[in-house]
C-alpha cells in the first residue's frame, strides 16, 4: 500500500462536530457540507465562519445550492458563484463543485466561470461525474478546465460496486487529475477499493448516530423528534485509516 504521506483520507464532514472529529482522528483533509442525507449542500454562513477559525487541516467546501440533479438554472449558478466568493474570502483551501448540461455533458461554460473565480483554490468536481453521460471521457474535459480532483464512485451507487470504472479512470487519467473514490467506504472495504483501483484518495463520512443529552425520558420530545443526530465518529475514521495503512 501507499505510504501515509502519499495517501489522502478526506472526511465528508456534515458540520462543525464532524469537522472536529475528523481533525482529531488524523484525516488528511475535510469536505465541509450540511444536509448529507440528501447528498450534501453548502453549509450556512455561521458554520463556515466558525469552521474557518477552528480548522487545523485543509478544508474544501461543498458548493451545492439544492438537492436533486446537477443541471442548474442561471439563478442557481449565480447563487453558487456567490458562495464561492464567500468561501474564498473566509480562507478555505478549496471548493467542491459540479454542473451538467441537460444531455449529460459537462457544463463547460459555467465551470469556466467557476475556475476563474476559484483561482488559488483547490478545485474538486463532485459526484455529478457519476451522473454524466460518459464519466470516463468527461475526465478529459475536467483536466482541460483545470480541475485538481474528481470525486467518484465509478458511476455506481457505491465505490465498491464501481471498482472497475474507478480503475479505468485511475489508469487513464490518474497522472493528470487526482481520482478520489467515494461512496459507501468503510473500514471493511477501504483497503480493497484502494488496492483494486489504484486510487490514492478516499472520501468517506464515517458517520454514526450521536445521542443527545437525555432531557426527555422517552428519548423524544412532544413533536416526536428523535434525540439523535448523524455525525462523523473519530474512531470510525481511525479504523478506515488503519485499514488502508496496514502492512
């Protein structure tokens, strides 16, 4: 396996609690987002401001204004461009974006604007690549646009299911753009995915259900809200890292 300093372990951190856990566990970097249950959205301003002050590892911010497909209206694009400006002004190291055309092609015109506005930031294309009409050839377009990383499950629901395409991506474009595998990665499959694909970057949330303080005896309040929330578990992050690094 690759040496520690050659491999990227990126935690998908759905908020400040998850970011702090990722840092504690030794993650290489984090992707900061919220609403992970719908694929992730751009965090609130307050979250971004506090994260900028507390981060100790590089943090890339997800730029996504809504759930659903990756074909955006002009107004949605403008909103995301404004979010990039904010993220850059707060001192984050990178942004994670993606946009497609109605035919499944890469939205090059919009992403050229993104690239220009993101000058100086690490640029990652997210799993919109897996919804593209031709994910493999789309990598060449991302290289042309100047993207640094692409996050992909190999056009399958999980990276384990997508190992064949991930391997093709790594072999065909891995020396031009970093291929980062993501989707269902855990301590049991991380090493297998890395070994079978040759990728040198893994993206995972390592989240678990966190129990809130038991103020309500039955574990719910009068609105029937569950007194738990999902967040990154530092021990799960450590387990994934150990699994990949094990001799």
